[in-house]
């Protein structure tokens, strides 16, 4: 078989090593074949490697789980999702004083809602929102997902609270918890309270609440309702046995009345006297501090006594009466303590 010079094309003998015309050095045919096959093999390996790389990348990219978020990344994600709060009377992305429309703009549709008296409550994940007259008036945390404007949430410590808000708080104990309350102003200019309930066992924040105290109008309605009611206190015994009262310690609202009368119709006590400051109260005589007035009712007897008494709360204060059976021993008398509030 003849072969040709790759440079000038001259036909040459099969065993020629040089071109007789142009001097081009010639390579044996078997060496060319090896190079050709080697190049093809390398190209094939490159294709196979590329296909394997992209297939593996797509597979493991879909199947491999994302790394678990750290506490810092989780907090950053929560902060990124929480709308910015304006005042310190805020929780979970909401400020007191916002309208319901603004609430929905910030947090979207609530999970559920319910009506209680004149309040409407809306429930989000970890947050209970109260409203009156289309304005937000209370916020209460239900888990550690919601935070205050300064970043506190359930599970933080008392020290965290003081570090963020200082020690100028009002403090009280309730149901195994210490309640710490800070006063701030809402968006619509009302005075409100930010409360942290701290467990006495763990010294950790159990829940956070933000609220606007009841309006004066609502207080007036409550007082009017209290004013229209009468507290009944009955007595038994007194003449030959110890005088017993159905209640010895009473709290009354201004305007309320207390009706003291026999409870068993036995007449054992005969008639009663109410003694205060060692002076017998006669009809219409008011007690010290002018917080209480007393009038008689029922059967009357001597020395300004009667079987029944009507006690009216006139102003805030305290009064203590000794209830004395008119026809019995002083040893059988009983005391009644009365506290008057607005």
C-alpha cells in the first residue's frame, strides 16, 4: 500500500522515512494510530467526568439536608421576619395603638378570634392580641417566638430584663410569679404597661404582656354597676350565744350599700347597735373619715338600736364596727371590717 507525504503530497514507498522531494520526516502508521486512539480515550474520559460531576451535583444538592440553624441564625431569621416596632409598648411586631387594618398589614390574617364582653381577641402563633374600638389595647406572649422591641422573649432571665429595661419598675407577687411592670406611652399617646412575669423557681420570664389600663369610661361603667348592688350580711345568735356574721371583712365601692339583718329569724340578738370609736352610732351619724353612713331598718329598739342596719359607702376609706346585741352580753359581740374603694 502506498503512502503520501503529508507536506507536499508526493507518493512514497511504504517503508520510506523521509519524503524524497521535500525532506519531510515521516512517522510510522502504527504510531499515528496509537496517538489517535489515545486522544479519543482522553476525550471520552473528559465527557464521562463532566456528566458524572453534573449528575452528582444535582442529586446531592436535592437530597442533602440543609445544616441545622444555630441559635444565632434562628434569632436572626426571627428578627428578619418580625416587623419593626416603634414604641416600647410593643410585642411580636405590633405596637399598642395600631388599628386592626395596620395589624393585618403587619402580621396578615390571624389564626382565630373571639369576642369577650367589649373586647375582641385575635390569635397569632405565639401572640394574643386584644382590641377595643378598632385599636390594639393588649398583647400577650404565648411562646418564645415573639420578642419585645428591645429583643426580650419568654425564657430570658431577670438579669436580661434589667439589662434591657433597668430597675425602675413596679413589682408585685402573684400566683408564684413576680410581676415587673414598666410604664411607657403608646403610639396614640396613652399610658400603658409592659409586664414581665418572672418565675420565682427558675428566675426566667414566663410570659410578657403589654396593655393599656381600662379607660375612665369603662371604670365609670363598672363603678355604676357596683353602686347599684347591695351586699347582704346576715347575723345569727348574739343574745345568749356568740354573734356570728356571714361576712366579717367587706370591700365596698363608693355608692354601694351593705344590708345587715338577722339570718335565722330567731330573734336571739334582739336588736343591734354598731359601735365605733367607743361611741354609739345613731341614725344618720357618719363614722370617722366620713366614708360610711349608717341608717336603721326593720324593728327599732331603745338606745338607737334596730334589728337591721343599712350601711352606705360614701368615700374611700376604712371603718371598723363592733356589732353589739342590745339584749345580750358584750362578750357575744362581733366586729365587721369595711374597706371603701372607688
